[in-house]
């Protein structure tokens, strides 16, 4: 069983037009007793999917539980967009029972799974399952996407996507990463088309996968939610054409904890954190600091060079007025001596 303290997340992948938004709309209307939240990353149609889903909002998935990420592929904007969005959803009251992530139609799902290994969230959420939607008619015909022209336009509009990757390879990566396949629009394809599509999917799948025919996005939520796949711990079973090192490889992150001296002015810490981000590729800084003459603890949260700080509570009686920051970056960018120097931490004097 999955650790019940972790919030389950379902990743929904599939080409533009395969029925992802329709499926999520149906799940919002029939959530199976779960309080849902939704993250939309279909940046090729900025605002469209989010507006559609917000128009479907109901008490179990209100509009404030629906968030859009339109600045690029999630796995390329982990620090700036993805982590703060997940944290914001987890901070909602009441907290969602389950998060659905609708990926861009051309996003490769495996790099997104690697984003769930980030230190900020890996102990708090788990990938309950990856759901791949496949248009039955398009798969049977070997096009894979229902509207190839629209997919090509989406590809051209997004600089982060490899324009040379054949749609067949993207489709194979989606199938290989999935826990279950939803074969959409079977009513428009006919029995022969459905059979052909299932044959192609079986040939591409690295392991036997359940294939469920779904018309108009209607599926019992018990079929696709609560899979407890813990996909982030099952990466080797999900082969990809793009498993060699490449720009999307975000699994090699590291973090250190730095004790910092009392501050004369919070602005000094802001400038130091901005320098870490701009000059040393530090991605996240969070923690707290002591400010001279202030009875309150200063809470600090930074994403890149964007720094937020506020006094959150008084220092407790007997509590050391000691600042402490967690600094997160890719492994090669974590240099304790450099980070401590920028933050004004002085090395101890050598013993005589």
C-alpha cells in the first residue's frame, strides 16, 4: 500500500484532441467521492482547457482547485511553476484528496515523473498512475494523433519540444510510461478499427497493459484512480526513446542545510539569494532567519531569484535565534563553500 500521508497524483497524457479535457471534465462531475484538484499544462492552447474545466467546477472540484501552467513543459519549469503550484494545491483548505495533471499533448511523460523526485515534494506526493489516452481511429490508421496538422502547429509554437521527434515515438513513449490505456472515440471507429488499435498498442507496450474503451470521457473513476502505482519508484519498467541523458533529465538534484548568522537587514539576505540564483544556478531556497532587534522569526521562500519573506511567529523562550536555510539545486551546482560565502557564513577559525 502507498503511504497514506502522500497525496496521490494521476498524470493524464495523450495527443491534442485525444480527449484529455473531456475525461477530466467527466471526472470532475463524477469524482467517486474524492475532492479533486487539476493542473493543466496544455500550453499549446493557453487558457482554453483551463476555462473549459473551470466552467465545469463543482463543490468537489471548485474553480480555485484548477490551475494552469502555460509557461512551458512542466519538467522544464519545475522550480518556477510546478513545485509552487503543487504546494499551493496542498495548502488548500480543505486539502484535495487527489490531483489530476493534464500534460501537453506533445510532452514526454517520463521526464515529468522524474520531476516528482524533487526534494520539496517527493515525501509528500506519489504518482498514483499514468493514464494514456489514444484516439482509436488515429492509432488504427497509423497517424496516432486525431488532427496531425493541429499537433504540428502546437509543436511549432513550442520551442521546448524537439521538432524532429516523430509522432510515432512520442506515442510509444506515452504507451510505455502508462499504467492503463484509455482508447477514446471507439464509437467512431467501429469494431475493426478498435481491434487494429488494440493490436498496435499491444505491440508497442513494454508489458501487458489494460486497454479500456471510453466514449465521451465516461469512465468509472474506480478504474483509473487509486491505482497506487507509485510510478516515481518504477521508472525502469517504463522505457523511453529518450532515456539517454538529455535536456529533460531532472533527477539529479541535491540540497544542503545552511545555518546563517543573525541579519542586520532582511534586504541583505534577499540580495544574497538573488546572487545565488543568478550567478550559481540555485533553484530553491527556503527556511528562516533571525533579524537583529526583531522578536519575530523571518520566514524565507525563494524560487529562483524571486524571494518572499515575512515574519511568521515569535521566537520561543529558550529557542536559539539561529537562522537556517535549505538550498536546492542540480547536483553539480551545489557547492557548500560558495553558497555559505554568498550567504555570509564564515568558516570557523582553525584551532591553534
